[in-house]
């Protein structure tokens, strides 16, 4: 599945909100996890879905390591 970053903004000093657009047919409820593949990392990052609709999903995540640190720098338009 491919998603495009539509928003990635800080909510607090270490928590961000990321909104992605794409096909969300496989999302069935908030709390479900999605696996985010990041360039340069072998393992994907499991992030819980905060909210979703037919064309987008919202993730809220905390920067706790190098993977989520990279996620915090992703710009609008980035494909995941």
C-alpha cells in the first residue's frame, strides 16, 4: 500500500500528528496498527491508527528512537 504525507506537525515537544492520504479499505477501526516503511531502515515502524476515513488516516506518534525521529522530518508530499 502507498500513502502520501499530507500533514506532519508537532503537537508537543515529542509528539506529532501525521495525516496520510491513500487507500484505507484495509483499515477497519481506530487502534489498528499500520506498518510504516522508512528509507534506510530494515524494520517497519508499527504505529496505531488514531482516525481514518475513505481516503486518509491519522497517526499520532511519539519520537522515541531513530525511526520515529526520521518520521518527524518527513515533509508533505513524501510517499510511504
